[in-house]
C-alpha cells in the first residue's frame, strides 16, 4: 500500500493543481464578467439618458407642432371667411354693374326715342 500512496498523492496533487488552475480561470472569468457587466450598465445608463432626452425633445416638438397646426387652422379659417366675403362683394359688384349697364342702356334707348 505504500506504493499506492505516492500514486494517490500524485493524483491528488494533480487534482489540486487543476483545481487551482480552474479557480484562477474562474476568477479571471468573474473579473471579465464584472467588467463586461459594468460596461453594459454604463451603456444602458447612457441609453436611458439618451432616450429620456429624445422623449423630452419629442414632447417639445409636439407642442411646437400643435401650436403651428392651430395657427395654420386659424389662418385657413380666416382665409375662408375672407374668400366668402370677397365672393359676396363680387356678386354685389356684378349686380351693381348690371344695374348700371341696364340704366345706361335705358338712357341710350330713351335718348334715341326723343331724338
């Protein structure tokens, strides 16, 4: 059994060396994972910050757009009212011109009849 003991001790030493190597690799992987996690956290924080900034900007743009749409709507309403008023005035002017034309035609006709 004394001969088996050195082999067994050698195996135990190899296992301990492998375990130490694995522990070292695990520690390195844990450190790399922690660094990657920190980078991802930083990127995520930046993304959240940028997203918030964009949402704020979109809100401001939406307010400006709403104001512009209201202003345009008011302008179109005024233009429509002005166009309708102009149409009414144009009809009235046409009627006045017709009346004047008819009056002139009557005066001309009356002038011939008397002459």
